[in-house]
C-alpha cells in the first residue's frame, strides 16, 4: 500500500505519542511500588530487552516470502540480526543517551507525579535538536525553524506548569541537564542508524530498537554499579528482586515502550529529527486524559479547577500545536536533474554536490541525465541562495533542471 | 538490488487516475508529482533489469502516460 509520506509520518509520530502518554500513566502507578529511579530504570530495561528479543523474533517469522515484521511494521525489516561494525559507535552513543534519559525520567516521575506536567517539560528538547541538526546535517536552521522551536518551547514550559500552580526547579534542572541531553544523544544516533545502509539496504527500525535497548541496559547497569560503589547502595541487586515482584506492570511497560520506539524510529527515518520531535510533542495533549484518570483513581493529587491555571495550560497546548503546524507546512522538496561536461570525474562532482546544504540525495545515473539530486529547503528563496547559486559555481555542470515536488507517496 | 528513477510525461488532466493506477504497481518505492519538464518522478527498487522492464511496461500501459524516461542509479549518496 502506498500512502502520502506526510500522512505516514504523522500516523507514526502520533501513534508513538499516544502510547508514550499511556506509558507515563503506567510509570506513575509503577512508581508507587518502586520508588528508586535506578531500580525502576534497571527493571524496565531488563523487561525491555526481553520484550524486544521476543517481538523481534516473532516479527522474523517468514510469511509468503517476507517476514511478519516486513509485512506489518517496517518493510525494510528482514530478520533479527547481530549489529554491524559500522553501527557500533551509533549504538554506543544512542544506548548511553537512552540510559541517561531513562534514569533522569524516573527521577523526575518521583519528584512530580502528574504526567501532564512531566512530559511537556521534556518537549524543550526540540531546541537542542535544531541546534545539533544544524551542525550534524549540514543544515542551517531557517527563521521558521527557529520561530517554531521557540513557540513549541514556550508552549511546553506553559503546559508544564502544574495545575496546582507550582513549578519545581529541581525537576527543571533534571530536564535541562539530564533528560534532554540524553534524548538528543539517543535521537540523533537513532536517526543516523535509520539512514545507514546495511548491505545496500535501508536499516530497519526493529533491529535498531533491539540493539538500542540492549546497549542502554548495559549502560544503565554500568552507571548503577558506579553509583552503588560511590554511595554504598545496593540498587543492582535490588533491581533483580523488583523485576520479579512487579513483573506484570513492567511487562506492560516493556511492550508499550517497544512499539512506541519502533514507530518513533520509523518516523525519524522519514522526517528530520526536530520535525519528528515537534509532532511527537503532541504527547502533551494526550497526557491530560491520562492525568485525569490517575487523579480520579487517587494515584496523583486532585487537579485544580483554577481557571487561570487551566487557561495557562490551554495556551501552552495551543502554542505547541502552532509550532508543530508551522514546522510541518514549510518544507519544500525538489529534484534537480543535471547534465555534466566531459573531462571531469563524476565522483568528484558528486562529492561537491553532496557538500551543498539541503541536498539529501545525490545519484549518479545512466540515461538522459548524469546526476539526479533530491533537495529539501524551507523556502524557495533559501533554495535559490543555498543550492542553485552553488550549483552554478560548479564548473563541471553543463545544465540543470529544477523539478519542484508538489505531492509525494511512499511505499510503506 | 537495482534502483532507478522513471521520469514520466502524461496528458493533462489525468494525474489522479494515473497516480491511482501507479500506486497498485509493486516495487515502486516512491511517486512524486513534480513541476517542470516532467510530470511524475517514480523511484523503483527491483532485483533484476528484467523486472525493471516489467515495471516500466506497466507504467506505459496506464492510460494517459505519454512518455517514460528511465534513469538507472549507478552510485548514490544519501542521508
């Protein structure tokens, strides 16, 4: 089935958000039984590894010449496999990022229990992503990207004010210095892995998730061991007992987290990390019903009915939606077909073209043209200034044709 | 794995029907409606050149397609 790439992207990112919102609710319930973030983080990862192995094995079962995973979740998935040498550095960095993020997240849950407050905090990560993308993806942020990031950030800050009217500085510090840097490390490296070619094929989300959880679990064990050694605690041993005691809830979290991440990684493979994060920030909306249910059953303090606080929360949500919309609606894509002069090495020209900001694909082709480019730009003016002007300066190019993409469908 | 782009010209006013038909063809990874010299750009991923011929054939059989130009990818750099 082929659907508009944009719809697929939103479907994946929103599904990931809804699952994440429900999971936060489960985490809050779980925190009642396991009050130590190290123990909770480790217990989650043990089950996470187990769940990821089981599901990846199930999705590896062949059916009509393809794997179940390929038919249902990710067409690029073939079967469970060991990580490749070229993936190691990204798995190490991504795993460390996930471990840091998880421990920080559980520490935050223990300080603030209300999911509608916890998750908006972490949406500020979008600012970090825009900055890092501009460095790693040779892509200078445009005015609209900066504006949208700021709108989303302020929306998230307003949305994160508790309905009891408080804001915790300790929690803010954990968000800014632990959770968000960890999330950036994870996000950037997951995207690197998703865009990596393994045996000339696109890398699949299922194996990426599996190995990320395994690496994250190893890093969490390492961090816990260091913590236990320095502070004389016994978190590592305690985590084994807790896993057995709370198996039911942890099992639920393991399944939910697996699918939330698989959808998120697939979305990352389609859109830029900052745009994916922007859409995923809709989680803030989905956490409100979760908070209401938790308050109703007495897992968190009753929510205030103060109209000022409710208004602030609504403004926060509106700002996030505005930020997301302006992000999503301002991306222009185009093909550029190029004919080259003879006497110039093609690979050298390809490299020059690849170095131009906004170029996402360079293909040397046989046929009417010599090279085909796929580009991505926020505005046509930027496309002219940053891409066409640079093309004109490459001596080996005889002529080129710009073909703007009006609409696009992708096989899923 | 062979990857190729097929550049398509069509009769005006037929884009909806053509896209609908094209979305049923296997091995087509991406369909883009574009402005300029061509009307549609299709990205195809196939195992053999023989299968590429079959995909091209299916596209040419769609009513309203007036011309196809196939560009086989020899080398690719992508994000």
